[in-house]
C-alpha cells in the first residue's frame, strides 16, 4: 500500500508521487548535457531534488547515450577544512555509488591511484571518463553542505578538469543543493571569503526546482483516493493550496497527518472532511517537525533577518531589501516575491511567529477559562485589557529577549493570544508589507461538540505601529480593520495601536475606546 512520503527520496510503487522528470524541464536539462555544460540545480530542503536526480540518472542510463551517476557527498562536511580527508570522502561516495548503480567495481580500484595524485578528485574523474565507453554525466548532491577549503577544493578541481571533457573528464556535471553556487560564502582557514561563483566560474546556468502546481498537489491526494477509495471533500483543496503553495514536503506531511496520524481516518470508509483537515494542519504546526524546525533555524542568519523582520513587522517595502538577500531567502523557500514579497505560504506564516515566541508562550501563566464567558465565547474586552496591563508591566523585559526586536510588540501580542486560544481556537495571520499593519483572525468554536462545523466566533484584531500622528494612524487603521473584518465575515473587530515613542507616559499610551466606522463598531486599544 502506497503512502505519503515525508522523509528521503520518493520511491515509485511505495509512495504517492508526482513523476520526478515531470517536475524538471527535461528538454532543457538534456540540451545542457548534450552541449557539455556544467550547471546547478537548487531548491529548498525536502522539495524533491534527490528524487529528480535519481530519476534523471535512470533515464539517461536507459537511453544508452551516457553513463550517468548520482552521488550524495554530504558526509564530506565533517572534514571541514581538512581538504585531503574531505576529497577522499567525496571520492569514497562516488566509488560506492558507481559500484551500486553502474555495477562497476573499477570505481574502487581507481581510487587508490587517484589519491596518490596531487589533485585527487580531478585525477579520479579523469580516470573514470577515460575508462567509460560513453560520455560521463555526474550529479553531486548536497554540495553546499561542504565547508571551507573542502568546498573550494571541490569546485576548483572540477574547474581544473573542465577543458578535458568529454574524452578525459565528465561531459556534464550537475551540482545540487539548497543554494545556488553564487550564494556559497566560503571561509578559508585564513578567513578569506570566496564566493562559489568565483571558484566555479564555468557554470552555464542555474535551474531551480519549483513547488508542485495546484493541480499536482491535488493529484497527489487523489492518488490516495484511487488506491484506497477514501474521499477528500472538495473544499479541502483550496485550503491545501493556501496552506502550502505546493511546497512538496508540506503537501505530503498534511496527507500523512490526514490519512495516518488521524487514527479514525485509517478506516478508509471515513471521508476526509474540512474539519479533519484543519485539525491535521494544527497538529502539523504544533509538532515542530524536522522540516519546520530546520526552516525556523534559518531565521537566526543575518541575511534572513534583514528580509523577515520587515515582513513580520509589516513595515517597509520591497525597495528597501537587498537584492542578494531576497534571492537567498527565496532560495531557502521562506518567501515568495510575486506579486509582492511575502512569507511563502500560510503554514510558514503560522510556524514562524509561533517559533519566535515559543519561549514567551512557555513563560506565560494564562488560563483560557479566565477569558471564556458562560456561553463559551471569548471575552475579547477582558483579554485585550489584560494584554494592555501585561504589556505595560513586562514589555521592555520581554522585548529584549527577541531576536526580532523590530517586530517585538506584534509578536508579543501573538504569543499572548496563542497561549489563550491553544485551549480550543486558532489564530490566522496576515502580514501587509507596505500597508503598515498585521492582520489577525481569531476563530473560536462556540460549541465544543460541533467544533468548526458549528457556530464560530470570528474576531479581527488589527495591529499597527503609531506613525506620524495618532489621528492619522487611527484613521488608516479603522479603514483597514473594517475592510479586513468584512472580508473575513467577522462579527467583532479590534484595532491595537502600539506607541513606541520614548518619553510618553504610559497613561497616554494605554487607552480604550469604541469607534464607529462605516456602520461598524471597532474597539480601539493603545499599548
């Protein structure tokens, strides 16, 4: 029985999968190989790069025109600056894969001769190409995992043999990793910084493996229905697209949560409803799975911080970003740039602020019951008044703990809310870069038995930083809050304005009033 794959390459017949070669621009790849080009294939982690390379190797070997080989060289990362050890490890893995996939034990025999040479990798690849009865195509995976002088040596030894192709060196080499070679920032043992582009200036082109299309994401789920007969309700697929934007690991992880982690759904006669889907989504976000954990770990990098901080703060515009920072963060899969710069998908929009505020959530001793009325509604007036007091007493101390201090006030409120709604509701987040606001939609089921199938309390909370005058910020905020509430179908609307000006008494910052805008009552809070 096939299943959704969330770890390692996908295997035909074992996993639900979109044909890997369908995801590559195969005619372009074949043309580059035919033209004896060396090029890069890169994509975010767990996007399907390895599955595509293995499929490409099998495809090329089946054609009979080339001798193609895939090798994962990540293990050479442990050598760091020990070039001899690192290069030997690279050769070891090429030899192992050659024996496995090409059934040629000579790969091991060539190793000893090559290691006695000065440029061992160049010598090894040259020996292989000369012995092969067809032009050689080599695919090296996880290249950007290598560190320092070992990476420099790899790139330069490949470059050194380039002019010998195809008779005495591989006709084509594909370097694969998360980043494009231009983003390799290599620190030598002498602390010299060399970019991958300068060390590998023979690169013809960089190809980026994209996400699933909307149709492919739905088709992956439909494979489960075809195999088992278990139906997905049609409304799930629009949510699946918004949540993932086709990110392959997320699509598979949600499929796994729905069809396996949901024990009731293991009975294949049970249809997958939207409520089950939303519960699976929340479990996935809370699980802090390895993929999501690795993703949020990138938030600590300075280049990532320079892009993500304005997005989380909802301040600034794309003109203020550095182009190389944007390209790098997009390559990591954290953002999309079209039609505007935004966090890549809805699940990442949920995961990132939760991860950044996790220590604060753990330190908040809140009880959901304090804010729930007898008819099981969340009392937002009581909740936001409590946040005002909390912010007054603890903001300075808590904000100092944030890596993302620029977005600290917004993140602090989100931590406060998340701690409450973990008792039964959820918070949906939107970040309006350039609109100077963060939109929160709080959803709270009013009937514990029916959950989201029954009546749901929907509350909009708009967050803004005070800019220019209070009157201008309030006027813009009321309009934006009313618009967002209308779009979400929310019956309650709140606007919270953070006043970060120094020297202003707290009594002037902390305020609460009910304002009317276009026939809607909006509760306005200061902090």
